C-alpha cells in the first residue's frame, strides 16, 4: 500500500512538471495516456472531456484507467434493477452512471479499463477487442481467449473477462471495455444482485455471465503487465512510440472545465434522476407481534422521483389520515431512503401520542424505506 502511494505521488509530480501547453499538440498521430487517479467520477470525466474537446481527426487516443471499488451502470439503466444499493451503501462502494450504453460492471483495482477514442468514421470496436486478445496471446500464447459476436472477450470459451460499451457522437466516438485481472469476485457477485421485487422497467437490463480473473489462470498476469502489453500492441498497430503519458484528471490546466464534469457525474440528478421511468408493485409482509400483515404498495417513479404512490392497508391497523399523509408526502419526493427517512421523521410529529400507533407507524415506514 505504501509503495503504491509512493508510485502515485511520483506519477503525479511527473505530470505536474510536464509543460501543459504542448501536451496534446506534441503527440502526432496517437497518444496513450494513463490516469493517476482511482476515482471513478474523475476517470469518467476524462472520457467526457476528450470526447468533447480533442481533435480526433489529428490524434487517436488510448486511455488506461483503474478505479477503487465502484459499480458503474450504463446510460439507460436502472440502478435499483441492476445492483444492491443497500449493500453498496454498507460497503461504501460508489455508484456511477456513465454516458455510454451497455450493462452494469463492478470496478476495483483488479479491473482494468480501456477507452479507445477515434473519429466516428474510424470507430471499430471489434478491431480494438482483437488488439487486446493479440496482446494477451503475445504474453501467454496458451491462453484460450476470443471475441464473441456480442463484443465480449471470453476465456476458455465460457468465462467473460471483458465487456464492452460505447458512445457515438456526431463526429467523435469512444469504445471502452473492462478486463478482469484480479477483481474481488465475491463482492462483484454480491453487489450486482438486485434484491428489489416487483420492479417493472423498460431500462436496458444487464445480461448475467460467468466471470473469471486472468490472475486465476496465470498468477503472473498482474494489472501492470497487462496494461503494458496492451499499450505496446496499440503502439505497434498504430505505428507510434510505446510511451504512456501519466495524467492527473483533477488538473484544470490540462483539462479546462473538467472539475464541473466530475461534479455533474456525482450528482443525485445524474446517477439516479436519469433512470428511465419505472414502477413497483409489491406486497410488504410486515410481521407485527403474533401476526403478519400484507400491505400492497404500488408506485410509479419518473426521473428518480415518486410520481404516483398507493399504500393499501386495513383501516383498523392504521388510521386512514396517517397513511394518506405518508402517501401525500412521498408523492413528488425522491425515491431515496435518506429523503424518505427525513419525511417520516417529520410526519411522526402529527402521529397521535399513542405507543401502539407509533410502533405500527414506524414498522410501515421502515418497510417503505427498505424498498429504496
């Protein structure tokens, strides 16, 4: 850990000593860059910045990056459908929404990310994936790796080691993919398993797959070795120098305006609010004393906010006025446990001073929060 921190410091100082004015202009034809940051939002912001600002007619770019633990969903996906949000919060794992399509992936430092930038006319993700396979074969000829028609890379004909997504702009494009080196598969499988029931959505669903780390096949295949091999193969195919330039995604002199891009990617409005409209129709089995009460809940959620809410429970169990106040408060609010917790705390003040009612009210609210 200390050695890794020292490496990051050395990389950062190297970048800060590099003359900024000539950084992009001196590399003719192509450029290989690697982020010194492990922050998912900063690295996704670099993708946005290059796509929006670089003249890809003059330069093609390979961007290499790794993230601390994070779940990254596609542009048109539903986080409640794709992952276990409660577990993410417990483990302090970040959730990010990227600007490309595709499915949900788990990132940690054992997962390599590669982004290939070109003009839209020269965009060719199959060739990029073949490049990665060629680099792997150059390292270990015995590896059984190949690219599928779905643009995945499989190991031993069954294990997925790489998934693909892309963004096609008017003139620019990028294709990014992952490469499983030595990721925590237990965490990966845990966080990418949604516990939410009764959710209906037209959002793009992920396709589950068996996965395997390259490290499991050959422990000598470290992230550093793999990154270097892919960079070398990229340089050979594009007839350029094999030189990796280290960049700091927080450097405004190198990437003017990037801090705003990074901040936007962290907002609730982007991560959750961009979720396509969905509905929830479920039954809460609430255990109370010696009985179980079935409470039907129906909600429509648009832009991450509750548009319609119905809670069907017996009048004798909770006064209609209380449940209607809860429905009224939830309607228009964020589909979010923190906001709902604040709401029910406020509504508790209008609840009659009755211990039995308070217990029932708290039970209902806890179950509603658990849906989020």
